[in-house]
């Protein structure tokens, strides 16, 4: 780090980077200065150093598929190109047989360790649909973890059932749900949500449902979708709302920052966002994520889905330690036309080996399946 230390000395953010090297988390004001700084390389130097200190030259990934079980949705988010209104000719909902067949194929072909189950807010689906699906997967494919349903889907089920989200979470856990994806957070600031997803749950509801999940032993990931109508202060608020909850529950296993893809979305149509934010911003967000969450949220995921494999390789140098999943079958991001959305384990393994790292195949809970 000696050459790096010299460069850090000349930087406007040297105090923040030095604090990070000494184990002191950036304050919200520091986080704002990081967001305003152009010293992305130096942030990456420190965040990469902190990551390698913890994980060595190793990156993990999970062999998984995405089951987008329905595209029927009544929430009309302006950033979404995936959903169809009830009754639309292109709407679909997978049957239990279709779910079983997809998981079976993925298990037979790829020995997947996780099914990521996400879909629209479909008012026609009762809780039994989810319970039956989870039970079926856990009973027939015991090595496959069920990682599913964003907080806003859980809220939708609670509204359909006229029940509490706590009760719904508990029933879903009993049926086999093992962990919850962080989707639906977008930016945890209501003035932003009011523009991009006015019908979706509020930031406080997202935090509350996550807390309820963590408290009954359902861990989760957390996400941030940036690069639309938010400002830097909103990003800072998002980071520190997650810090606050994690200090209470320790329920977040991973953080995944990903950039908004504007194609085919209402946000682009209405002229609110023209372009995606690109690779430079991704590296900055990954680096800041590691600096903010170091010692608190263990894993930072590189987001290959919206940025491609090459950027994910770079993200592993800038603070990410996990490549994410193979995500075969993903349909939400692919509706925006954003790059390839099929990635086999071989491509991920090669991509990690290409940067001189060893590969850890992991399960749903970030336990090692094998080292490659
Ligand atoms: S992001 Fe989810 S909740 Fe929003 S419109 Fe798309 S499917 Fe519906």
C-alpha cells in the first residue's frame, strides 16, 4: 500500500480513506464527499484492499435461476419494462407444474443452489400459491434454497389476505422461504419513490418488513437502484438507513448496488432519464458501498446483470467479493434490452479466474459449496 498511501496523501478525501484503513466507517457527511469526489481509483484502492484483507483473492457466486413467476402487476412502476396489467394478452402466471419443471431442469443441468423467486404484484394470487411453490421446491429439491419475494410482494400478499406482513412472513418461512431479496428498495427516500414508483410501499414500510423478516430469522440482501431521479443526498440517506437497520438486526447478508436501465421504461418515455449511468459510476458505487458497509454487511455483489461480465470483473477489484448468480431465466432486466441476461457458471468461473482469483461456489446463505 506504500505507493497508494502517497497518492492518498494528496487527495481531498484522504482523511476518509485513512479512517477506512483504520477501521472507521465514513460518516454520512464523509459519504457525501465520496460521492462528490472524482478520486474513484483511490476509493477502489482502499475498498479493494479492505475486501482482499477479508476474502483474499477469492470471489464467490451462486448457481441459481430466477423464476419470474408472474408479470401481472398493478403497481405500474415507471422504471419497469417487465410488467403487464391484469388481462393483458402478454400477461402470464406460472403454474406449479411449470415451476417444478423449471427447477427440475435447472437442477438436472446445472445443480443450482438457489431459486430467486420474484414477480409482479398480482392481486389474483393468494398465499397458498406461494406456500405450495415453496413447499414443492424444498421437498423435491432439498439442495436448492428458496430466496424470494421482495418486501413489496410480501406487502401485496398481506393486502390480498387482509393479514399483517409479519403473519405472511411467518407462514412463508414455515412453507420453506429461506431468505429475501433486497429488491423494491430502489432509493429509500419517499420523494424519489413518489416519482418512480408512487404505488409501491414507502421507504419506512420497506425497512419495517425487512426488520420483521430479520427478526424471525429470515436473512436478506439489500439493494440500491441508482441513476434515475435521485440526488446525492438521497443516496447518502439510503446507505445510512441500511446501516441503522443492520446495526439493529444483522440480517443483511449482502448489498447489491445496481444502475437503472432506462430503455423501454416510462421514465425514459417521459424524458426523466435518458441514459444509464455506466461503468465509472458503478465502480464508484461499489467502492463506496464497501467503505460504508465494511465490517457490517459482509458481502458486496458486483452487478453483472446490468453492466456485463467485464465490469463485474473490475467491480471485484473495487470492493465487491461476490459475483452474484447465474440468473438463468431472468426476464425483468432483459425486458430493457440490457445486455446478455444468461450467464452460465462456466462463464462466471472463467471471468473470476481471468483476474487471477479463485472461485467459491456458494449456497443461498453464502456457505461454501466448493472451491474451484
Ligand atoms: S418493478 Fe415490480 S412492482 Fe414495479 S411494476 Fe415492475 S413488476 Fe410491478
